[in-house]
């Protein structure tokens, strides 16, 4: 039975490793791109969306960012967290920097550039407009130059932009921005003609070129939205395959997400709005759109109407998203952070880590404290498991005696083992329970480290400058003493090695498998996991190593106590 227990543990470990490797690091297969030509041919036959019918879709020569910005008049944006400009030609939000976040750990590196204008590399922008039910009405489009008396948009100073179509319609757009990343766009249309018209307001997010994505199955990057209370996620490849995905919704939001950044349109949460995802290739250039369009509104002569959209363009800070959801009523806005199937565990786990971070001042210390909390929660179960393992170790000589006596009779051997376990009150599977219960914890912590912005560039001590990235050191260049960068496979840092050592020592406390083949497999497991976890976030490796140390201390104490109890029982 001891062999069966060890075999079960080995199988579970192997399965967890294989699942972890495939789930965390196996990149999904790319979709075939041969269909792009057919999509391009069919593009003319498909109904264009408002901005598509106005904006030239043929790729232009790529300009440096400054030159692209200088192509049109602009209105500056300046807040405590944002810097950029609004393109007055088309009234597009197409220039935005996130001042709190940088491209590298070094704070002197450039801030994150979220939005960029058409004409620049990887153009990414948002715009708003109107569609008329009647034909022949002159409406603002991407070539319209809006006028304003404002000099800049700040969190304390809204801007008002105006355009008159010269035929009796006046369009007034008021844009505000808060102290985070939410823009509010209020459109007002005044009808000074002698006939009524019907208009529908829309908002769009446009992205040219397919961005580089990690390709991890654990994380979604691309078109995203919550429509009718349900999360919708589309990869860039899948959207190009489908071409257009349309749905009406009451409430929710729609946009495009990166790992840490989001650009999303939030329509009126009480009216039925049409939404659309679209992905196509024009002349070799990929183009993606998300759009919301409100219901048609009649404007009688001499009257005005007003509509409002929200646009989130910024960092996916969880508390900020939660605040918007609570204060503005946005449906499930926190799902922009990809917590996955274990959302009900992963999100609370993050908030516990964040609270510990506030107390201790460092996310690495918060991870260590969280590990102690897990040990406290699982203490009764772990104690039971370690007592069983200690008892198993004590009866090891009796098991060896049975092997010598019934080694050639497997059936009789198993029967005698079962009788021995029954007499000694041993549960050979008890040692597996802590591992099975902690597997979801391990996965959830991995999720938190991988997807939450708060962990990005969060330092520990020493050489760990980013807990969400792998340990940057390597045994194969003597941890930086040799001026050589090894291949990624040989980037085995100090923390992964420490984790492997603690795992090896922990195995020495456990009952050793009687089967030599199993014993060798168990001996190799720490080395295998050291190589595997070397490419995992450093915070996760620190958690595992510290967990091993605490487990060894607990197991050693329980074994000493059990040995003392056994000795006292024999003397009594």
C-alpha cells in the first residue's frame, strides 16, 4: 500500500506539472491567415460603420509619432496621471501617455504610450459621432475640424468643442476627465432647421495592426466586453475569422484590452445599445474596431438633444475598476482583469495581498505573510497528514519485513499491508491531501502575480526588482559574475535553486519509497521543478520556497513529537 501511495503522489505531481506547463506556457495555435484575402474581397460588400465610411482604410506611410501628431491641430490633455492631446480634426482621442507606468523597471524609462494617431506605428484611438436616419444630412466625420476656446483638458477644467454644419445643425461636445482614467463625452445637437431629424450617437475604439500578445492561455488580450451581463472575449485571430460580431445589450461595456491596459466604451446602462466587434485586413493592414451605438432620437425643429458616453483609457487598477462599477453602475467592470475561472478565489486573494502590502510595505513580504496565513488555515489538515507520514516512517521496518516475506506474492503482500495499516491506524493517502488542496492556491497566486497591474514592477529585496517577472540571475554565469547572458533555458536563478534545495530537503523528511525506481523519480523531481519554475514569476518561486521551509519546520516538529509519544508508550 505504501508503494501505491507513493505512486499516487508521483502521478499527481506529474499531472500537475504537465497541466501547469501546458496551461501556463503552452502557446495556443495560431489561426490560419489564408482567409484574409477572402475577407478583404468581401469588405466592400459589408455595411460600413460610421467611421469606416469616412476614414481612408488604405495604409499610409508610417510616420514618426511627432510628425503624425503635427499633421492636425490639437488640444492638450494634462492630468496627474495622463498626458496627451485630442485631435481637433475628427475630435479623436488618439494621443495618451500613462505617467504612472513605465516601459521598464527603471523609472527613467519612457512612460507607457497607450494611444497613438493614425499615420503613426500601431495607431490606436477612440472617436464619437452621429448617424442620421435621413439621407443628405451633413454630419461631423473624421475630416471635421472642431473649434474650441479651451487651451487644455485637465481633471479640473472640461473642454467644449463646437461645429456647425452650415445647414442649421450645431454640434457641441463637452469632454471631462477625472483624476484616474475615465473620460466623459457629452454631445448636444441643436436643430435650427424647419424639419425634424433622427440621429443615433455612436462611439468607436479603433486599432490598426495586430499587437504582439503573450499567447498564454491563462490570459486574454484583445477585443473584450460585458454584454447583457455576460463576458465576451475574442482573440484577434478569431475576430478576423468572423469579420463582424454584433449584439444588442442593456448595460455593460466593450473595448480592447492588453495585459495591463484597457480602452473601453461604456454606453448608457439603461437603454438598449447596439454593439459591434469587427476585425478585417485592408491592403495587408489589420484593423480592429469595437463600437456602441444608441437608439435613434428625434430632434424637432428648434429643439436640442443630449447624449452621454464614457470612455475608459488607462491602467487596469482593480480598485479603480471596482470604484467605477460601484459609483457609476458599470456592469462587471472588474472582469477587465482576467482572473479566470477561479475569480471567486483569485480576486479575494489579491485584496488580501494588497492589505498585507499596506501593512508591510512590500509585496514580497506580503507573499511571505500570506504563506503563513495559508499554513494557519491548513494547520489541522497538515498536522493530520504529517502525523500519518511520521507514523508511516515508524512502521517502515515492518513494511520492509513484509516485502522480504511476501515479495513474490503481490496479492498477499497487499493484503498484509492493508492489515498492517488497519492495525496501526494509518491512512496512506493522507499525505496527498495538503498538496491537492494547495494546488488551487498555487494556481490562484500565479494568476494574481501574472495578471494584476499592481504586481508589475513590484520589487522585493536584493536582485528581485519585479515580482511578476522571473528571477533575472543565472547559475550558468555565476549569478552575474561572468559577463555573459545564458540562453533562456539556462536562466536558473538563485530563488529557483533555493526552492529546489528546500524541496529536496523536505523529501528527506518523508518516508522513502521502497521501490528503487520510485525513489530515483522522487529524487529527480526537485531538479525538474527547479528548471520548470525558473521561468515563472519570482514571487511565485519565493512563495513555494518559503512554503517548503515552513512545511519542513512543521513536519520536523510533528515527527519529533510523534517519536516522543511512541517512546513514552513503549516505556509505559
